[in-house]
């Protein structure tokens, strides 16, 4: 599983980190970052990616 956040698209809403704190975390730059994209054990990050309001998450 390879997941990335397109920083220019991320508006820092925090939704991804609240949906899955194993894979995503918010950092001081106000953007979501990937902590460990191998730790997804539920939806292969697809539910989170489709919930991102700006389509900033690429799976
Ligand atoms: S859900 Fe999308 S816009 Fe919101 S913090 Fe995560 S990557 Fe950024």
C-alpha cells in the first residue's frame, strides 16, 4: 500500500487523521502527513481518500 498526501491540495482539515491515526497525522505545517502507510488494516486507505474534501490523498 502506497499512500501520499499532495501538500498543495491539503487544507489541513484533520479529517484523515481523525479517521485513521495509524496512517495519518497532522503536523505543525498544518498539513496531513503519512506516518506509516503499511499499518492500514481496514480499508486500504480508500475510505479516507474518498472522504478527503480536496482529493489530496493518493492511494
Ligand atoms: S482529509 Fe485531506 S484536506 Fe483534510 S487534512 Fe487530510 S489530506 Fe488534508
